[in-house]
C-alpha cells in the first residue's frame, strides 16, 4: 500500500503539455523523414512500455534503447530508460536518463513524476517532492492524483504528516475515492488517535477497490479502537480467510494472543 506510482503512459505528455513532444510525430521545421524517424521512436517506446508493464526488463531496455538510438531527442524514450534502469538498480544510468528526458521536455509531468518516484525510492525525499510538485505545475496533466499521492507517501517517509495530509487530500480532490489516498489518510488519523476520521477514510478505501492485507488489518485496529466488536470480528475473519499467509495475518494473530 506504500508503493509509489510510476506513469506507465510514457507518452502521456502527448495529451496536452504545451510545447511537449506530441504524438503526431511532427517537429517544427522537420520534413517527412524527420516525422518518420519520430514515428519509429514512438513505436519502440510503446513496445518498451508494454514490456516494462510485464516486467520483461531485458526486452523493455532493448526497445527503449532502440527508440533513443533512432531519435536521440525523443524524451519519452529516455524516460522509459530511466524506469528500466531504476528497476535494475542501475541508479547512475537511471538518473542520467531521467535528467535527459527532462532536459529534452521540461514540461513532461510524467518524467517529473517518474524521476520523483526514483528519488523517493532512494530516500532522497526532499528532492523527490520537488519533482512531484513540478509535475503538478502543468494544468493539463492528465493524472495529477498520481503525483499528489506520491508526494504524500514520500512526505510520510520523513514523518511530515502535515504536508502528507495536504497532498493526500489534494489527491482525493483530483480523484475522489482513490483507495491508496484514503488508506494513507486513515493511517495518519489512526496514528493521531482520531479514530472516527480514520474509520471514515478506511470505509471509503474499502468501497474503492479490492482490499489489501494492510487495509484490512488497519480496519481491525480501527474497529477495536472504536469498541466495535462486530466490525473487528468481521475484518479479522476477512484477513484470516482472504490472506491467511500474509504478514498482516501473522501480526493479527500476535495481537490477538497478546490481548
């Protein structure tokens, strides 16, 4: 539940970043051959994104590399390379690729978000939040909830609950009912002892999608704090039956034994 979100729509900048590298494969002053080159780079980048989503890193790396070789000025190809190198823990190459993508297309919200995700995963929290906020400067960013959520999760890494709360609330404004944002807010309010508000966001999270072990265990703890024995029993049963071998189920058994 604490996983940050990368932007798999590597060409999402096509949806409307003014001055970004758009999806019609045309460049000012370029002729048909230049457009064809960009088109080929686009195709290989799309293939790289598909293989990345399937966790086929070697093939994904090959496709993104091919795209960058075909058109070295095509920012989404470098953004994709950054994602693959980050997944392979080749951090120097990942950083170089993300920076190159942003040098080529400074307005790419997707590249800012993905670079921020990389930085946060390496505990460079302050740098990462700057990237998430940079992603949000574009009013045409198609998925601002992603950057807000990531900023919130990363702020929590350094214990900054105040800013995390603001970022997560902004994520919910952009996408009401977002499961991950509601879960994180429920955790924040539970830690503060505001069990009523924690329960509100827990219930919203439960309504938003398939529950996870983390979410269900939090529900058990909130119900217990509220003295709602029926809800506690119900969520305990759900955790044991649906996720019997999870670390959360083991934690519940330990908590129950200690009562």
